[in-house]
C-alpha cells in the first residue's frame, strides 16, 4: 500500500472509532463527567475543606490533576477493549485482518480512537473542575505529553485485553481488579510523602504513580517523583507494548480460531 492508501485505511478506522463513542455520548462521555463531578463535590468540597494544604495547594487543587488522569486511564482503556472485543465477537475484525492494511496501521487506528475519547473526557473534566477551583497550568507542554502518553499506553493495554478476552466478563477483570486499585493507590488523592517510609517504597512500584505525578507537575509544578524518570518509564512501556501487540497480530494469537 502506498502512503495515500495507508492514510485512508488509518483515517477510516479512526473515523469509525470516533463515531462509535460520539454516537452514544450519553454512555461514553456523560458518566465519567458526572462521576468526576461527584469526586470534586465530596472529596474536594466537603472532605477537602477539612484537610490541610498539600505542597502549598488546597486539597481541591491537588486532586484535580489526579482525577483528570484517572478519567483518561479508564476511558482510554475501556474504549479500545470494548471496541476490539466486539469487533472479534461480531466477526467484523476479520474484514480488517484479511485486507492489505498493515498491522501497525490497524493498531494505530484503534489506539487513536482510545486517545480521542480519553482526551475528550479529560477536556470535559477540566472544564468541570474550573467551576470548583482555579485550574492552573505550570507546564502545559509536560501536561499534554503525559496525558497523551498515558492515553496511548492504556489504549494499548485495552487492545491487549481485547485480544486475549474470550468472553464479555474477560473485559471487566482488568479495570475492576487491576486498574482501579492501582489508580486509587497511585497518588490521586494523596502525596506519597504523607506515607510511612515502607509504604513510600512500595508506592514507587506502582507505574500509575509516575503518570499521575508527571501530569500533576504539568499542572502545579510539584511532583513526588522525578519527572524525567516518569516520562522515560511511560515512553518505554508504550513502546514495549506496541511491539508486543504487533507480535500478537503477526502471529494471530487471540485473533484467529
């Protein structure tokens, strides 16, 4: 396929993925916005008013970046895992796989769909947050970098989950038993400096900690971890997962009966 044909194939997949979540916006965009609004009201408003400032910021200001990142993680993951799994279930994936479209283009198309949904929800949550507190951006470039890399990474993880899932229940195991605990323990609602030394060390083994803090640095200019290390870790994980996903597509594992 020449570059023009590759672009058409990629754009077609992205268009399909975008229409998929925009058409049912009341199910894909509204619920996370409402959920984050409740977090802002309960944790930021009611509980946060009783908590001392963290790193010089009010509790509401401190949790805004973490809540945005949490919405990006869950939305990006759920988009690709559900889209890819149902493509397998309805046999529409076979039409893409037998086409001359290279596997990296197929992967990029699905991942871009997850990124678009993740970034759309991040923007909506940021708008909602502006009604509760002043939304500042100390380093917009870093903020955007971490948001995009995190969205790409979890779109990729969702795609992998979709590849291996053999039933509808299989697409809910990772978000319920892996992503949710790691996200809540990833510094969304607290600074790890508030923890005892042992639990601080344990927290450094949670990759979501680096994503949340890198994004928080872009917003507030404060972080519990090295931003350079966080960006390097995020970039390495993303590249590694892309290569592994490409390998699965080439071998047909999870894609062919």
